[in-house]
C-alpha cells in the first residue's frame, strides 16, 4: 500500500465473518478520539438491517448496485441524499473511514464504484481494506450463521453449502479482478488469524491504516452474533431437511404426531440448546482431512495473496487436528433428547428415529 500524502478514503470492504461488527462498533464509539487524529467515521442514515447498525457504507453498496443496473431494496432518493451528505461531511477530515463488509461480495459493483469514488473524493487516495480468513474456518462460521437465520434456514449440508461460495473463497482470483480498478499498490490486505485475534482487530485496523493507538479508546467486549453450537447446527439442518424432503406431506405427518412446531421455533430452541450445551473447546464440524482437502483447492489463490501482499509463501497456518462433532455421537444423541426441545418436537424425534 502506498500513499501520496493526500486525503485518504479508507474503504473497509470485508470479508464477512472477520470481526466487522466489532470493528464498526469500535469506530462508532470512538469518533471523538479518532477526530483528534483527523480521522472521521461517517454517521450514515442508510441502514438496511437493525442487526447491523454500525456499518456506514451501505449507501455506497447500493450505489454500486445501481451503477451495475441492479435493483436495490433501499430508497434510491435516500441513498443519493446520504451520499451528498457524506461528500460535504468528508471535507473536515484528512482520513475518512467507510465500512461495509458486503462490498467484497460485489466485485462488479466495486469496479463500477471506482469512477464514482474518484469524482466524489477528487484527489483523494482510495484505500480498500480487506481481511481474509482461512477458507475452512470461514465456511464453518458462515454455515452456522446461515443455520440460525429465521429467513434462510435451508437443507444444505456444509459440503453442499460450499458450492455457493466457490468464487467468493478464491481470494486470489477476486483480488486480481479488483486490482484492475483500484491498483494493487493501493490495497491493504490483512490476515484474520489467531495472531490477529490475540491483538484485536480494532487495534490491528487502526495501526494498519496509519493512525496511532490511543489507550483511551473504548473496545467492545464480547460483541458477537448469537451463535449456534455445532450440535445445534447439525440438529437444525437435520430437522429442516426433513421439512423440505417431506414437503407437502409435512402437515399430515406433523398432525399425525400431534406436532405444530415451526422452523422459527426450531431456531429458538436450537439457540437455547446452544446456550445450555456449548461446544467442547476446539470441537469442529469438519475433520482434519476434510479441511486439508478443502484448502488444497484454494492453495494457488492463497499463495498469490501471500506472495503479493506479505512476501511469504503461505497465507495461513495449517489447520489443527481437533475434535469433530461427527466423531462425538454423545452430542448428537443428547441434542435429540426431548428435554432439550419443546414437547411437540417429540414428533420430529420420532420421525428421525424412523
């Protein structure tokens, strides 16, 4: 990454599942201290989800989609008004920090956005910042997140789920595409690994973009999205798979077993189960051989990132050989005990046993 000494637009683009919410909360909570260093974190009025209130570049995300000719689920007038306010507000700062981790997922939008950013912040250095997480860890985390979603619970296994993100997880190919628009020398690439986690993503981000860490900074504690344990995730997958497979027969079968449980209730009970029975330390969904096989597929991409941005041959450490859910049947068995689910879920347990 190189700077010309001009105004800097720090554009944090992701990726998802790399501590973005905690970082965004940190930036919101420390606006005054950041301003002492000439840095500003814009207070955007465009927020599409009440569960992600701290990101401030959603207007840019929607603008990128519009520039690509795509439809958006936000008020276009509100998006344009927010961008006008951002342009005026930015005049008071030397470093502008904008964050929306979904931007990395929109390569076409990012490409279309570059001329717009050049015009909006004339003469400024545009510095995209991206954190990469080892693909097996990212996949497992994303899959569990999807399992807990009330609106997106599906019947895919984690292995089938991976196919959705093959392009996303080929970091090298995605970066080669984005570099054509933003310039390789302008990117700031970081690893989301155990060493960063020990240091904290907030401090890593601040120091990486050229600001000084201030001991007065307030750092969010335990800011994580509610997560399902491995056993609960597998349980939700099994049960929702039944719902999908029996399809139109579901009402008849559930009535036969005197059950009226819904997918939303499955999620609520799975989350409750997770809180009562968290994963044993180090337990994983994928075993060591599955992880190695998966990472082999992305070896060339990861090597490109490692050599280009870190001067190394390897981007991530090798996966550790930890316990795996499917090798510990006690968890699966305990999860399906009636005591952990509402009485009407007994029907689904009977279906499973059949």
